[in-house]
């Protein structure tokens, strides 16, 4: 039985396997030296982790939905986004097609309803 939510991409075992190299690379960004190495030469850094062409293109585009489609996990992708000064609210805004300000307002409104 499939447990899907319309408009979402589930992160299940298949996605974890598909995105292993991408997520492993993004996890490496916990270390400053790794972040610096990526910024200095993104292509070489992606090759070091064995990203496939779709994953590499998703990294180049910096589009969260594309990264999720190629197996990215939002928590690891946040480490990638952090290199560019983006946070989870920026990621949420991209996922919903909103501006960051609109997304933050939506979060506040949802919290007020609780």
C-alpha cells in the first residue's frame, strides 16, 4: 500500500539508495574544509563523491525540488544550502513556490491556529 501525500516526493528506501552519493556529499559539508573545497571546485568535489549526471545538474541548478527528485534528503540538503547562506525556510519557500516572506507568514499563521 502506497502512503503518498499529493505534491510530495516521499523519502523512502528507494530514494535513500538513489540519493546515497548526493546525501553523503551534502553530509560532508559539516566540515568547513569540505565546504571550502566545494566552493573552490564544485565539479571536482561532485566527482569525488560519484554523483550521477542528474544529481550533478541538480546541484548546479541549486533547485531543492530537483535535488529531492534525484534522492536528496531535506536535512542533508540544508547543509548544501547553508553554503550559500540559505536556511530551512528558504528551502520550504522553494518547495512551495512562495517567497521566503510568504512562507514565514504561512508558518506563523499555522502556529496561531494550533
